[in-house]
């Protein structure tokens, strides 16, 4: 009888662990700076990133036949492979299982960067309706006030600024560019993103020029003063000393999101950086 009871308990424990999100079952702790660029190209979209502790993921969407299909190019799109099926539904389940949080035991938000690839206004209008069904887990805007949620959706790509700015209630926010820096308005534009190569010549070889280092830190300081976060895309992403040199400078400047397609590589780099910092303290 005792052996049978123990077997039942072990089986129940296995079921519970299977049902729990990765972090609740002993997975990776959240990494505040880790951003999964083109996340949907991984074997398990969203889930691989979360298992590596990423707190920001990026999905490209097209409006096709009434669906918000996820993919990099039109030829990649498949019926049913949608923002809901790959991201919103798994996140809603995870938030329910995590008692209101994406990362159980942590209040760290997840940023879902949605890059609109076609028909900006029409795609956003459809997206707005879809997000309304998930509003309980989302950071929302209403009449000038922002209410934090477990997931913050930020719209990039072909984003209809005037349409979004005119909304009394929003379930998503606008991804700004360097031209928006210093103009405030974090309730619409909480994030400033731009192409690294448009603003910096340094690619990680040798020392970063002092003038470019100062420029980077001034960009971050200005954004943070205005309550905004900073992300650069097109930074070096081939494993090696150059990539690590750029990542070190981004961290030193307090850039909020580091872009990569290499989940394991950035996870290892950030863990080792945190370990070295703790040992030096």
C-alpha cells in the first residue's frame, strides 16, 4: 500500500512539473537585457527564448486572409501559424499558471515586439482587436494612464503612428526611432530602437572610439531620463571577440535590450558577466 501511494505521488509530481512553465519547473531565470531577434525562426518560437531566460522576443506579422501570420517573408507564411497560436495563447497559459506573471517568482515583464510587415494601418487595426481578447495580461493605455501588465506589446515596422496616438485605449505601444529621442512621450513610445550601423562605425574590432562611446552613453542617458528604453538592431551577431566587445559596451552604457539570434550565446555571455560582476563586488 505504501509503495503504491508513493508511486501515485511521484506520478502526480511529474504531471505538475510538466504543466508548469519552465522557470517554475527549475528553468532559466529571466535576463533583463536579452532580446530574441526573429524569434519565430527558432525550433520552438517563444518557448526556446523563455527557456533561455529572454525577456523580450520579436515576431514579424503579415495580415493575410484575416489572419496575423508570423514569418520573415511572404513565402514563409502558413495558415494557422499566427501571432495567437505562437505567442499570445502560450503566453496567456503561462501567465495563468504563473499567477499573473510570465516568470514565476519574478515580476519581470516580457516585451513582445511585433514587427508589422504589410498594410500597416489595416494590420494594426486587426491586431488591436486581437489584443483586446488578451488585455488582462497586457500593459494597457487608457486616457493618458499606463497600467502595467505581465506582457508589453510594442509595435515596430510599418506602424501607424497617428492611428495609435489617437486611440483613447490601447493594448500596444509604439517603437520609436532616433528621431524620437529627447521628445519624451513614454506613454506612447516606451522604446527607442534603431539600426546600429546608421549611427556607429565601430563593429567590435579594437577599442570603441571615444566619441562613439560618449555618443552611445548620451543616447541611453537621454532615453532613460524620459522613461524610455533603448535597443539597437544590426549589431554584430557572429560568435567571436568582436561580438562580445560590442555586447560589453552595450552593457557598460546600460542599453536595455541586446539583439541576437543566438539564444544560448547571449545567455551564456550575460550569465558570465553577472558572475564576474558579483565576484568583483
